[in-house]
């Protein structure tokens, strides 16, 4: 994969390419965005390009440095990952020792810190010292989902690049390029990925929505039965992580979009969630006005937007579910058939 293969991040990619072309590579970068948005892929390409030995085409993927980087055998590319839930101070101390020497084979040493927002307070303090007294041949790339958890003094010493969620057409282009050909499956993956290409690929490769389908269907049924306790029990069983929250929101967005389509057109051809029981869909079509559906869809989108920075995402999702329950429970809001 090369810079030209990255779709939907054109401004960001152009800036990185210009920094290499103009020999203006910075000492430290932050690549910020949701998990699966392509941060690590771009970091790998950028690291390869920084030390590429071709005069014009960087990365060339043919020189010895590029080949070693692709094979994960380049001694001047260092990866730091969390041990357990965090990056600990012992890891940073070892890194500081390792980078005190000159690069082995290349003009620069590139250090890619995965999940850098998991650096502990002590680790951040230690890491800050390396940024305050930078070695000219070390380039740091910090990969984060929420860079605001880092010390302001670390952020101020980095160039921050934010990775954008992809639109539907860009998602289709990328997935088609990767060999996915089933239109219905691609639509489901896009609807449930919230613009995150890695998430869509994961869905298509693992078909992971299939085992989740029954649990989601059960939640939809409990919302119809109007039991707060059971709805919150379903939520508790489904939401174990932020990733689970994004999956559920993606499903709810596609489901309520389906209900809106059925209400307007009464045509299953354009439905995404065809496997959901007809009884459930008919009840939602009957019980919810169009204005209710638009409000729910808007609420889902707002929570999705805030997910990257929302530490209390479960409370937001629970509030959304209870709001849906209230709309269904309000007999005065039901539409006529």
C-alpha cells in the first residue's frame, strides 16, 4: 500500500508528502482519529517514505530500506505498544535509551507509538523530556483516538493531523478495491461502520453482525414491550466497550433509516436489515411518526459524532434507548394506518 491508495484523507496525505519533498519532516506528529480510520496504515507509509532512498518517488517500495520496512525488519523503525491497558514508564525509559544512539542504517529513526493516549502520567512526563530535547534524527508518530488526554506541552510540540471519517462513496471505492463485491453486504458494513473504513472491513471479513443480530433484535423487541428495566439489561449485555457502542449505534441508525423508508415507500427493496423480523419492523412503522424517526436518527448521529471524545458514551446510549421507549410508550404519538 502507498500514499496513492489512501482515499478520503487527501489534504493530510498531501501535507505529509510535501514535508518529505521539501525536507521539512518534523520531530513529532500526532495522528488522531477513531480506531480503524487508517492512522497506523498512514504512519507505516510515512515511516517508509521518510527513509526511502529513491530521489523522487517516496516511498518507492523497491529500495533496501523500503523492503525492510515492509517486512518489519528495519532496525530504524520502532513500534511502542501498550502492555496491558497502558504504556508504562519502563517502556519509555527503554525507548529513551534505545534512541540515544544514532540510527543504524538510515538518515532518520522513526518511532511509532500506538495508542499513545494510553501513556500513563509518569510515562508522559518522561516522554516530554525527549521532545523538549529532541535528537535531530528521531521522528515520533503518536497514534491517538483522543489526543486531548495528552499533556498540553506534548501536544504543543507535535504537528496534529486529524483523520476524517469517509463518506459513502469513498467507502465503496475502498471496499471494491479490496475485492468485496456483494452490494448488500457492503451496504450493511457501511451503515454500521460510521465512516470508519477499518470497521467496515472488519464487518465484511468476520461477518460479525450475524451473531449480534439476535441480540439487537431482542433489544428492539424489549423497546416495543415498554420495559425500562429489560431495555437497560439488554444495553448492559451489549455494551462492554466503546467499540460495542459504535456497533450498536451503527445498527440503530440503519434500522431506523429502514423504518423511515418503509413508512414512506412500503418497499423492502431498499431495506438494509432484511433479516430483522417483519413483526418488529411493522410495529415500528405503526408506532413512530416520521418526525419521531427523524429526531431519533439525528440523536444517533449526534452521539456518533461525540463518541471519539465521550467518556460516558454508555449513558448517552442508554438515554437514547429510553427516549425511543418513551416515544413508543406515548400512544398520542402513534401514527395511524
